């Protein structure tokens, strides 16, 4: 009898955790252990050790994060607890249980002042509490467990959870016109593509620790993204470009979030998909989901 390798997935109910769950049947050679916030407190080292002892995982994918970017500016303690301390707890548990650790990080570790894509060697300089807490989590993970793989991504969306695509669809349905920021540039990233990239890393049998960047290809603004969402949805809502100054937020956003994903592509032979192609795939899945719900 072949004993399946186990994979613990934290943040199981978030966008990425849910997308990994969708891939479960395609990777049936693994036993997946999905844990949500109410099932495992990753900020508690004893709780983390307990689940590692009971499931003996070969891999741990940390999709859990404090992602309320604006709220983090006043909720510092919780942001650091989840994005930094909990990441360290998982990294230590992985080291002690000989488990390979994959941690998801963010473009917010950069200040957004660049004019060419950020590489893994680019200087970090977060300008928000969210970004600072995520960078500290990266640093603690690498210090506690140098064998970790950290994947930074940006502008994540999915048919699941809360994200820009679903917010735009709701607003376009409710309002005759909306304003969307046009002076912040980045690459939208479909969570299903990140999930597949992670599973390709695991199933490759290869393991090259370090930091990697992963996003869909192409450079656009939030306004461009919203315009594409409008076109795909067939909405009559008018989408107007506005500046960051016209839409002030408690947390400062990077004006430029474009990341170079060549390292992960060449190291693990991962295909990088153009953003619009992935957005179309997501829309198709949203349509299928809606038709099932309406039956």
C-alpha cells in the first residue's frame, strides 16, 4: 500500500485556498488537509505543532494572511500577528517536521517607485503596515527555515472570495458610472494560476528554496482592468479614469506593482499566461457557477 504525501493548506477558505481545493482531484496522489481560521489558529505555535503531529505533512502551503490593507494601518497588532508571527510559527514547524514550506507574499513589500519590473533581488521598501508585516513574515520564515519557498504575487482575483473583479461586477450592476484609479500599474493575477503553479512546484519533485515572483503577464492600470471587466460582462456602466489623489485611502498603495516572473518560469517550467486570457477563463467559470446556482 502506497502512503500518500500530505499537504496542509492554511487559509483554506480564501481565494487561493479555495482554488487549490478545486485542483484536489487533479492531484489525487496527495492527501490534502485544508484548515481555515476557525479550525487552526496559526498564531498559536502549540496549535500548529498539534496539527503537524497529527497529519505528518510533506508540504505546507500558507495561504492565510491579514489582507485588509487599509484596516491594517490601525490594526497593527493583528496584522503583524497573522502576517509575521504566524508565518514564523509555520516555518519553524516545517523545519522541525521536515516539511517543505511554501509561503505566499505580496508586491506590497516594494514601494512602487520603480519603472521596470521588480525582480527577486530588487530592494524592498514597504510603505504600508500590510506591506511591512508581510515583509517581516518573509524575513522570519527564511531565518527560521532557510529551506522555504516564498512566492510574491500581486492583484489577485478569483471567482471566490473578495476581490477587485467581484467588486467591479457588483458596482457595475448597481451604478450608472464609477471612477477607477488609472495611475497605478500592475499585472492582475488569477488565483487559479497561482494554485496550479504551486502544485507544479510540489509535483515536480524538485525543490529550490528562495523567493519567487509570480503574476500573469502584461502591464495595465486598475482602470484598464475595470474596462476589460466591463467588456466581458456586457455592462452599460460608464467607467471613468481617476487619479490616486482623487481616491485617497488610509494605506498608501504602490504606484507600480509589476513583477518579473521569469525565475519561477525557468526554474519550475511554469507557463506564464497573459492576464486577459486568465480573466476570460475566470469569467467563464463565474458564468458556469451562476448557471448552476440558477437551476
